[in-house]
C-alpha cells in the first residue's frame, strides 16, 4: 500500500494490537495521516510518527 504514496490511509481491518503496530511501523514516514477504526472507536493520528 505504501508504494501508492497515499496522503492518508483509512484502516478498517486491524483487529489486533500486533496488526495495528505492523501497519503503523510500515507506514511511518510514508503517509501523512492514518485513520484507524478499532472496535467501535475512530482514532485519527497525523502527522504519523513513532
């Protein structure tokens, strides 16, 4: 997904901490914003940094 160079990514499918962590680590520095919908909550992070 990072090769597409998106301005933002909306995640609707990470259901575990491990999956969410892997997504953030992979996209850090590659995208501007990450919207993550967990189990009933919407969380907005940006700019993305770890």
